[in-house]
């Protein structure tokens, strides 16, 4: 498994950012990224443009827990 980091833009806000997903392949990551970015930005998928793949990072077995979760 790898973490795939993509560029994106929220068209209505002219806001650019980066977001990553963990997937088995680049194709699987590309199929998931649009829905996830739209969800995190509280907008429609039509309002998001996915840019290029920035980098691929090996997904390790890291577990992070937020302060509010403990």
C-alpha cells in the first residue's frame, strides 16, 4: 500500500491544496481522490479540479490518535 499525494483546486474559491489517499494503486487512488477532496472542502465534485500526482509515499503501519480521542 502507498499514499498518493495529489494537487487540487476548489474552482469557486480559487483555492489550491494538496490531499492524499492510501490505496493499492495509482488508478485506485485517482478514483477516490475527487470524492474525498469534495467532502473535506464541503463542496460538490463539480467544483473540484484534481491536478497532478505530486508524490507516492510508502504507507507504513503508523497510528496517530488525536488528543480529543484519548
